[in-house]
């Protein structure tokens, strides 16, 4: 995503020649960034915000740090297409810093000496008002982006109450002919804030929150984070996937509000680009960079239970098991570490029966997917298994003839989710099958080309 500083500096430099001396350089026309990542999730959030703004509502983007709130606000402002005023919340900010203040006196003297013997002097003294950015934005219909507005004291933001509701800005000066300004009909406001539990964040007044529509902005999904890392660095899709999965695994371990953000992923990718390193655990630059970028905040948020060896173990596990897919098997879900389950291959189409003399023993270990009454696991490495299916007794003769010719006819297997049966085999002389419905066992046969007792 495009950084706020890039938006501001680029737009300001383009418009500097057309600005009047009284216009602050913080007022600019935002331009869409060339490397802005507009995935479907980001586009959907942008469309919602633009719909609310179009009918006159202020939009409030609230979420943890590092979720791209300011960048998204600048992107929304670029879609509006009007001059933008950028404000930043600060604990020292006061209402006069937003609206303006009396900056001195204006003295006007008239000297009349029309008649040489008579001197007439008239002097007028009046207060001089100096408007600040919010007043100028209301007068000229700018789009105001108030970044981290809850870092300012609640009293400093009281002027927005009448601006957003009545469309009137009150001027706190006694030296003006009128003490109010009618807000321009094109005036729009976009606010951003962090959760209230963050350090340095003030609780905003309920009356102001009630006058805006709040959109929750959380951490991006995996697809968006992959696209951002690739757009901001020179990493390959495989390297970007490993870096993103490391960040998401840390976030899953420490909690979404305490874990590292996309900024950490970008920092790792850019440092590796600068130093020419690879995303492998054998590369000491990669391991050292991850320790430098991730460990301090992780240890600070997780407590003494999280050590450097824990972080190194997590890095090795994630890099080893990371899937270098641009979309992932579960879009938007954090990577769960580790838990890799065995995968059973299935045959595609007919295969000839191997003529090796390896024997098959019934397996009693539990399987991840439902199977038939018995599962034969070869003791030697061979082609993938053909799943056993129930066969009627009338078909045994045909199967025997086919086996003599060493040909297996494909049998349509029922989908796994349709077979609602669980088989329990008890040892001893008499084996019993307890299933949801009666399943007939496959027939056994003895031929010259197959080992005795083989099952098809």
C-alpha cells in the first residue's frame, strides 16, 4: 500500500506551484498510488466508505496499528477527487490549532490635512483573526483526513460536533463581523483511530462517535498481505509466502492485537533485498533479520515465556511447512503450526496390478478419511493404492477372469461424504462388523498371477 508520507509529499510537490501564499502545504490533492494493492477485500471496504461519504456522512476507520487505516483513508480521498487537508492527533493539540485564533490587532489611521491649518486624525483598532486548517477546509469544501484523532484530547475535537450535524463552524473570536462559518456542501471528513487500550489514546466523546459511521479495519487476509509484500519488495511469490506465513504464525501465537503487522513483513523483505539474502533457515542473514525485527516486540507482548530459541524454532517450522501459494488453502486464516497429517493418494483411472511379491498386511491405525471395512497397506514402496469397494457375489467370477488377464476394471467409488459408516473389527476367531448399514466384504480369490489372499 502507498505510505501516507509518499501521498503527501508527491501530491504537495505537484500542487505547490498553484498554491496561494496563504494556503498550507498540508492541503493537497491526493493521487492514487501506483503500488496500491486493491484486493477484493480492500475494494469492498472502499466501496462501503465511498457510499457513506457520498450522502454526507463522516467515516471512521478503527482498528489496530499496522492495518493500513491511513493508507486506506488516503485512497478513499483520492477517489473523492477534491483537495485534501491532513490532520494528525496529538495530546498537545487544542481547538485553536484546528480553527485558528486572534493573532494580533489591526490599526488603521486616517490623517486629514486638507486644510493646512487643521489636522484631523482617525485611528481604528480591531482584532485580527488567523484561520487554521479546519476552518479553511470548511470554507473551501476540502476532504479532511483526521489521522489518529483519539490521540487529541476530546475537548479539542468539539468543533466537529456542529460541523458534522448542523453544518456550521463557530468562530471563537469577538473581533469578527460574524462568529460562524457555513460549512461548504462538498466538505467531507474521514477519521482514523486505534483501540482505546493503546497507550496515548484518549476516550472520544460519545456525541462525536454518534455522528460518524465506524468501519472496523482488521489485519489483512493472506492474499492481501502476499500482494503487498510482492508490490513493495523484489521477493518471489515463494519467498513472500514464507515471510507472510511467519508473520501470521507469530500473530496467531501472540494474539491478533499483539502480534506483528504487515510492517514487519515489509521490513524483513526490504532488508533481505538490500542484503541479497534468501528466505531459508540456512541463511544467517534471514535468521538474524527475523530476530531483530520480531523478537523485541514479541518478548515485550508475550512476557518472559517467549525466548529467542522459541522464535528460532517457530521460524524453522513455518519456513519448512509454508505453502508457496498466492491464495492459500484457507484464505484469510492464520497459519496453524505445525500439525501435518499424512496424505493418502488415490488412483486416477485403471492401473495394472503390480507383479511384485510384496505381501499386504491389514492396518489397524486410524485414518484421516473414512474407508471400507479393511485397508491394505503395502509394506514396500509401490504405486498408490486402489480403494476397496463392496462387490456383489455375482461379480466374483468376472473379477477372477479379469485378474487372470492382469487388468483391473475401474470401479466408481462413492464420495467420501456419502459413506456414513464406521467399522470396528474385533480380534479372535469370529470377526464382527458394526456399521451404520451392512457392508459386504470384498470377495477373495486365488489365481496364478496374484499373491494368495489378495483383495481387489
